């Protein structure tokens, strides 16, 4: 990773500074590299976190946002170094787009009565009153039932926080990110990523990999190139992806599911989307010591 990125990613992850690690240009490559380490730790046979031959018997993969690159590398569609270079270009272009406009992302837990479309429309109207032309405020991530991330101009997000009760939001929290990812405010990042993907050797995945853009399986190399670019400015359909991955006939057993990488957030989301599938869920910790993995 250091050779591809041109800086010591491991040192930045371990020693910081935290503010620099949280910048998009560094955070995305760090998240991209960590799942590879976790997949390596899943390879030795049985641990508390995995089962024998779990990699060889895997039938499907999915990655959240930049994690799609990790899923595609795992599925044999991309080379690790090439994918990390593409993430570097993506992250730097998205950082530049974020720096050009005060924007962000707001995590929202709502109720059945919450109307996110209306809330976003009224937040945009508020921005127009403030003199912001063509404001952006939209759902950028579908996490789980009544769990959303809304992204756009900071003034719009501040309006939603101040009027949370009006829209039946139970909880709102600003995310520690520098921009409105997965909205059209990221359009300046589209062409740089498209250019680097055009030069990459991409293969059809050896196992099913599900796209964030439409929650469907990637079909071939050009399909991957097209949707990875579209993903930068499109909502992450993670809740829908969970339904696609675990759709099966009544009575059919659910597969084992492994979350590889830092944190257990995707497992928590799976529990809210499909409790029966979550019961077969395990987490592979990238910080687990080799000795512990062999116990």
C-alpha cells in the first residue's frame, strides 16, 4: 500500500494524526487496505471468527461505498495494487470536490411517519432563502428500515437537525466526513475515477458481487467500470442490497456471513434488515493477533 500511495499508510493509521487520517484522501485508502488484512486472517482454519475453507466456499460478496473495491478484489475482478491506486484517485478527487463547497452528511434514525423526501425538499427551500443557488440535500445512503444518511449543503443539514421533531426524526448526528458523498456535489470526481478505471484490467468476478448503485450483481468488466463511477454520485442502496443478497425460498437456510474489516457496523445493519441472516453472522477483526487467530 505504501508503494502505491506514496506515503506510510500504516504509520498514519497507528500514530495519526487523527485529523489527517480522517481526511477523505487518506481515510478511503485506509479502509480499502484494512479488509484485505482481515481476509488474510480469515484464511487459517478454524478460529472464533471463521470456519474452515470459508474463503474457498464463499458464494457472494458486497462492500459498503469504497468497500466495493475490496469486494471486487476478493472476487478476483481486480488486482489489489490497481484497485488501491483507483481508490487513491477517487479519494483525492472527492476530497477536492468536498473542499470546494461546505457540505457534509447527517445520519438520521426516523419513524414510519418520517418523510425524507419532503424533509430534504424543505431543507433545500431553506437554503434558497439563504441565497444558496441550486442547493443539494438528499438521501445518500439507505442503511436499514428508517435508517438513512442525508447529505448536502451544511445549511440544509443544520436545518434538518433543528427541525428533527417536525420530520419525526428520533436521532440525528453529523458524520465526521468532509463532504456530501454519493450526491451530485461529487461530480468533479467522476471523470478522474472513470479515467483510471478505463486503464485497469478488470475481469468478471469469480463469485457474485452486489453493486451499491442498484443492489444487483455485477455482470462483466464494463458493467463494473460504469457502476463504480456512477456510485460516486448515487445513493448507496445498502438496505436493498441486503434484501438481494439474502433473498431465498421459504425454509432455505441462510449462509454464514463474515464482516471483514474494522468495526461491526455492517453486522448491526444486517441485524435490523434480516434478523435470521444475522444469526449466522461473524466478524473478522483486522487487529486480531496471529496467536489469537490460531487458538
